């Protein structure tokens, strides 16, 4: 007679999942190609100076005790609430 609802459901499941996987595969492929093209057009320039900012307070040994005291006080105040 006809196909059962379970068979039709399985067909749609396979069709839908196949479509999703093909789309995702093509999207990843296109993104990789775009990445290669962009890297060729705009090569990475090495930075001469470091962009990280160092906190002089944390590098001073006498100030480390003060920082630890402030952090401890903050944690103590937070736990009181």
C-alpha cells in the first residue's frame, strides 16, 4: 500500500541531516579559502613594541603585601554579606 509514517520520518531525517552536513562542510571550506586569500592579501606585520601594559604596583615587592592585604579585605567584606 503506502509507506508508513516511520519510514517517511526516517527519510526526512536522513535528507535533513545530509543537507545540514553538506552545508556545514561547504561553509568551512569557503571560510578556509577566504582565510588563505586574506592572509596573502594582508600579511601579518610583526609588532615592534609589546602592547601589554604592565602594572608597576604588582612588580614592586614592597607593594605586593599591600595588594594582598587589599584583596584579603575585599574577600572578607564580600563574605560578610
